[in-house]
C-alpha cells in the first residue's frame, strides 16, 4: 500500500486538478494563462513588433537579393574574364605556333643559303688553288727556262771560249757593237 500512495500523490498534484472550477475565474490556471498570453500578444501588437519583424525580414530579403545580384554580376564578370583569358591563351598559342613555323622556315632557308655559300666558297677556293697551281707551274717553267738559258749560255761560252782565239773574240765583239749601232739608229 505504501507503494501506491506515491503515484496517487503525484497524480493529485498535476495541473489537471488545478484547473478545477469555472473557466472564467482567476482561480483557473488555464484562464490565467490565456489572459497572460492575450496580454502578451496585445503588447506585441501595440509595440508594432510584427511590422518591425516584417521590416527586418524584408530588409534581410532585399540584402540577400542584392548579394545574389552582386554574385551573379561577379559570376558574369568572372566568365567574361575567363573567356578573355582563354581567347588570349589561344591567340598566344597560335602566335607561338606561327613563330615556331617561321623559325623553322628561317632555319631551313639559312641552312640552304649556308650550303650555297659553302659551295661558292669551295668553288672560289678551288679556283684560287688552281690559279696558284697554274702560277706555280708557270713560275717553275720560267725558272726552268731561265736556268736552261743560263746553262746553255754558260755552255756556249765555254764552247766559244775553247774554240775561239783572241782575234776571233775581238772580231765578234766588233760585230756585236755594229749590230747594236744599227738597231739603235
């Protein structure tokens, strides 16, 4: 029995038993709570709290709309910048390809020109070498002839010296002087 007293005491102290009696009485807690709630709502309406809350919500909504518009504008600006950079990148890529192609063409032309210049230089050097060889041959021939003439003159002088006498040498000198006189006049 002692165990049943405690739950009975808890049930008898519940708010449901406090609301006993007529409803429109200050002793009825439900009525008092209803009056307090209505007074609270009245104070909120008198202080124009719903209008202020609506204004705050409208201001927040406008701020959010402005932020969204700004975000859209920034996104569009970012897209424009991105497309601009992509176009610039494409232009730079095309320009670099043109530069590489032009450099290749110039390198090929320079190599071709270098080959032609080398051929001309080799031809000039061969011509100069042939001229030097021809000059050396002519000089050698001239030296051989001069030497042959010198040897022949010396041999002839020896032969004449052995064959001629003093009288014949004097006559030969006189004859040579006469020939020179005749040619000079």
